[in-house]
């Protein structure tokens, strides 16, 4: 309950011995930084997926740990609590709004199953947003309680380095706090990028930092960008009945299997999302009635066009939060091209006792579970007996577009590039989920493919699943693939009938055979 959480928060807090110093000008430069004399064994900068996991694990191992987290409001003024991107402006509100959209589809299905649903059905953004935001706030609170329970000291301050062992944090009130530690982990994540040189972009555009916290419906929305964030947001906005356009300058879902990503797009298009391919926005103007006039350019023809929208959402990638950390001063190297922190396999930066994990670290997938696992393993290496490294191979993931796309391992393109066309075998199927039949849903894009080595027993290199509950389906198979499953073993796995997952263990048709991969019958 809230009361119990409040008590938990009040209790252990006082037991900590920590130093807060109101800094007079000259003290700022004071170099502490003598090994073994620090306030903490571990200081984590950033209370998101990776940082919290690392801090909690280190505390479990008996170390004295502090976490600093501070949310700089978005340019539109949106702000939120502890827990980082995933909890507040990422996975969690996104999946809940995706669920809201899926429910709309199920209400459409319902009458086929005998439910009498009054028409027309209406969606209330305010109600959804409030419920989602309340859940997120409960998670913020839960994170604070967990830190208290594990005796991790939490500071709501914006940190930057003043020397290799010391960080200075500034609170909202302007009060400064000095914290020093033997080991410092940077887990500051990233923030949405705004385009430069587009008139009105910053003034009138919003990003994923704002969309989940809007009190009113965003209305008609175009969103430049075609990766996970853009397609997922466009998917749920279309799903709850909003007129949604995705403006894309190049290919969708770069880095994912391109056949799968074409099917994702095809499905979205057939369910009402509009796409402006090969276009880039050039100007946004606010009209007297408050609507936004967007001008864009077709990259091939050079032709300009305009449209009127209620909201413009930028989903053009993210910028790592390294600019305000004073990294240069302490010698932590970043890649100047993308501003990410350069790390080795042990997450060590160019300074031996400073580490970086999660979205801010170069070359890591921008996913919550990888940040969490990396954080835990780092704490275990630092303070436990472990030398285990994070393994970034076969990381499963799901794009929560209206028809979900789950994958693990190599795309077909990657498999061909690594092993050569001649050495891979791709098994595939177009299938119809049973629940689509009675509901008379179109299953044209429900498709699975498994990419294997051709030589027996045909090691599975990658699995790609497009259909309902793709995340749930993919997770289990990810274990098999991680354990080195072969096609032969998958074929000897008994299916669960009737499910969509069983279609994976029934994949008999290879692409090479040229046979029709459409599943018929039971
Ligand atoms: P973050 O979670 O971003 O945490 C960093 C924290 O550090 C933030 O709270 C930040 O405010 C704070 N901070 C930054 N600078 C400072 C400073 N100087 N001082 C103090 N604090 C600071 N991943 C999935 O696995 N599944 C999904 O479905 C998914 N959906 C997503 C949807 C969207 C819209 C977005 C944007 C991302 C999504 N992701 C998803 C990615 C996932 O959210 C991130 O990979 C994950 O949150 C990264 O964790 P992190 O610990 O690296 O950083
Ligand atoms: P992203 O993957 O970096 O994609 C950015 C997109 O914006 C690309 O399509 C890019 O096009 C386009 N773009 C960039 N600059 C542009 C400009 N100036 N004008 C028009 N288009 C522009 O970023 P993201 O979608 O924000 O996702 C960030 C990360 O979060 C992802 O890497 C992902 O791992 C993670 N995430 C995960 C999930 C999930 O697991 N379900 C969901 C959401 C996010 P080009 O291809 O032409 O460069």
C-alpha cells in the first residue's frame, strides 16, 4: 500500500552516513579522489534500467552504494520520476498504449464471437493516459522503495564529474552535493533527438518523451522516422482511431530482417497508417487555429508538399546523455560521431574505475533487458566472485507494432553475409492464427521464418515471428537458440495446440524448395 511504501521510504534513510556539502565557489575544484577514502564503494549516475539494476546488485553484495538520477524536462516541459526511459517514456507506457489499441481490435472481433457491442465504439485518450500515467507513477514509487529496502542511497540531482573519483550533483533547488566513490558507473541513457535546421521543429514538435504524458489526444499526427519508436507509436495511435502518417526518409526498421519489416509496414498500411516514403520535413508552421502546417520534400523528385496536422512527433533517434557529464575533464573517451561512451567487453571506459552500461555505451543494443543484465553482471564482477561478461549474441527483442514482430539471432541478410547463401537454409510459413478465423481477420502478414545453417543438424541462426503475442512466443524460443538448438531439435519439439507458437515447430517448407509456404489445415 501507499502507506507501507511511505513508511519504507522514511525508515532506513536515516541510517546512511553521507556527506552533503553546500559548495562555495572554490570548493568545487577541490580534488578528493584518493583511492580508499571515498564516500561510497559504488556511485551510479542514472537511475534507469541499467543503473538501478547495477546499484541494487552491488548493495546486495554488501557494498555502500549511491544512485543519482535527475530528469531534465523535455523541451515541451514534460518530466517524470525515478526509473529511466523504459518505465516513464519507453517500454511500459508504450506497451500499455499498444494494449489499448489491441483491445480496440478485439472489440471489433467481439461481435463475431457473439458479443453485442454498441456502435460506434469510442476511445477516450484522457482516461487511457491517466490510467497509464498512474501506473508509471506507482512504478516510480516502487523503485524508490526498492532502493531504500536495499540500502542504496538515492539523490535526485544532476551529476557531472569534477575529478576521476568525484561527482558534483545539482538539485532542482540549486543546492550542490559532492559524492565520491571508488567505482563510478555511468548509466545516463539517452534522450530523443530533435532535427536541426527545420523551422518550427523544436517549438511545435513533440517526441516520445511527451506523447505518453499528453493529457489530451494528439489528434492527427505525422511522425518522421521509421524505426521502432516511430512505427510503434504510429501503430497504437492508428489503433485507437487517430489519423496517423509516418514520414520516412529511407528504409523502415533498419538493422532488422527486411522481409519482416516490409510485412510490418504492409500490415500497418492495410490497417490505416499512412506512409510518406522518401520524404523529409522541411518546415512546420502554426496556423491561427492552432493546427500545424507541415511542409515536406520528396527526396527523389524534389517536389514539395504540405499537410495540416494536430501534432508532429519526432522519432528520429536518440542522443546519448554524455554532454553534461564533463567527461573530457576526467579522460572518459566518447565516440565523437555519436557521443556514446567507448567501453570494452568489461564495460570499462578509458578510465579504469569508471564504467558505462546501457544506452549510453557504444555498441550496445538499446534495450532494457540488456541494460539490466549488463548492470547486474558488472556489479558481480566488481564486488562478487564473478568474471562473467554480458553476452550480446542472440538477444531477443520484439517490435510492438499492431502485428507484433519478435526476433532473435541473425536476420536472413546477416546470415547470408556471414555464411553465404549456399550455406543457409530458411524455413518459412504463412499461417493463420486460429482466433483470426471466426473474427474474419486478414492474416496475410502472419509469417514465420527460421534461418538455419544448411549442414545437418542445421543450427538455428535466427527466428523471426510476425503475429499476435510475438514477444511471448519469441522469449521461449530464445532460450533454445541461446542453448544452440538445431532445426532437427526444433522439429522434435512437440507443439502446443492450438497456438501460434506451434507453427514454429511445424516449419517444414524451405525457401530453397520454392514450395508454397502457406499453412493449411490443422
Ligand atoms: P535510461 O533508462 O534512459 O536511464 C537513464 C537515467 O539517467 C534517466 O533517468 C536520466 O534522466 C538519468 N540521467 C541522465 N543524465 C543524468 C545526470 N547527468 N545526472 C543524473 N541523472 C541523469 N526497450 C525494450 O527492451 N523494450 C521496449 O519495448 C522498449 N520500448 C521503448 C520505447 C520507447 C519509446 C523508447 C524511447 C525506448 C524503448 N526501449 C525499449 C529502450 C529502453 O527504454 C532503453 O534501452 C533503456 O531504458 C535504457 O536504459 P539505461 O539504463 O541505459 O538508460
Ligand atoms: P533509431 O533506431 O536511431 O531510428 C531513427 C530513425 O529516424 C531512422 O529511421 C532514421 O532514418 C530516421 N531519421 C534520423 N534522422 C532523421 C531526420 N533528420 N529526418 C528524418 N528521419 C530521420 O531510433 P528510435 O526509433 O528512436 O529507437 C531508438 C532505440 O530504442 C532503438 O535502437 C531500439 O533499440 C530502442 N527501442 C526498442 C524498442 C523495442 O524493443 N520494442 C522500441 C522502441 C525503441 P535512416 O534510417 O534513414 O537514418
